[in-house]
C-alpha cells in the first residue's frame, strides 16, 4: 500500500505524511538524520518540513543545522530536487533569538525572499484574524501570493484550530499542516512509565524549555491521562489492526 498523496495547491502534490526535521542537529546527528530521511523517502514521503531557526531548543550555536543537514543529504544522495517538496519557515522578530537578524529589530520582504522560494507560501502558528488578513491582501493586491497552508499544533489534547481557524481555512481553502500530532510524544504513552520515560525523550532531556507544552500536556491533568490511555492508544491499535492485513495482502 503506497503513501497516499493530496493536492496542497494547483501543481503541488504532497504525501499525506510530512517529515518534520526540528531535531536534526540537536537530538539527531547528521548520520541519524540521513537514516531518517532515507527511510521516509523509501516509505513514499515526498514532503519535508524544516525552519530557519531549527533545531530546537533554539540556540545560536546550532541554528541552521536542520536545513544544512537536509542540504547535505540531498547532495550526498544525489536526490533529484523535483522529487521532493521542501518547506521551510522564515524566523520572525524575536527577543529570544537575537542571533537571527538582531532579534526583534528586523524582518522585511528582502529577508523573506532570501529565506524561501516563495512559489507557494504558507503561515505557521497563525490566528484566524491573521489568516483572513493574508487572504484579504492577496485578493486586493495581485503581486501578493495567496497562502496555501497553515502549520499549527493539532492533536487530541490541542484542538485550538477547531475554534475559529477550521471555519476560516475551510472557506478560504487553506490546508492545515498539523504539527505535534502526538502532543510532543505524550500520546505515545512513554512518559507514563514509572521512571518517567526515556532520559533522552524531549520533555525529559529539555525539561523546563517547553513551558507551554509542558503545561498543556501535564500528566497532572485528568484529560491527558484519559486521552493517552483510553483514546489515542485505542486508535493506534485499531490502525495497526487495519494495516497488518493490508500489508499481508500486498
């Protein structure tokens, strides 16, 4: 059974699964990153996501490593560039990352043109108002590209997208590229272990660096435990039960 694809925009067909690379250069070495990329492509994934600020947690000494690793992999594997869809994200003004364009002091059209090939444009961590403004400006000014996607967190424990963005994106035909589908690994159940899970798991390795996520997905919250034990794992086992016969049949 091949990887299903869908049309993200006219002339842009991508695999239903997109490989995120924010750990490349921090938790993953170059060799490990290459192995992950090789397996993803072998499985039929043609869509890779990265960002100018990656890897995370963000540090001046590692900034840009994720993009660098992907570029080195493309070169060493002699991968035809038109075989993959590579999405990256320009870093906005931030006092927490003053090593990128002096932090909060600069971000303009020139920066964005330098950071991305803007044949197709999307947004990330955006609000309903922001999405509608991008769509309105693209309609008013023909020189502005229309956004085709939004990349926001979406999983069983984070359904903020449903509140207002879902309606906006449906009517404006902006596709959701959901990140953190297993809630920073929480829905995998690995943090329920008596010892708190693997020491190299992200929420253990970088404890305190993801305050928003740690608060949202805290095991002290009853709904988090219910989502992990009763809902997500049940969905996972149903999926496995469905896929196994398909694999045997093929």
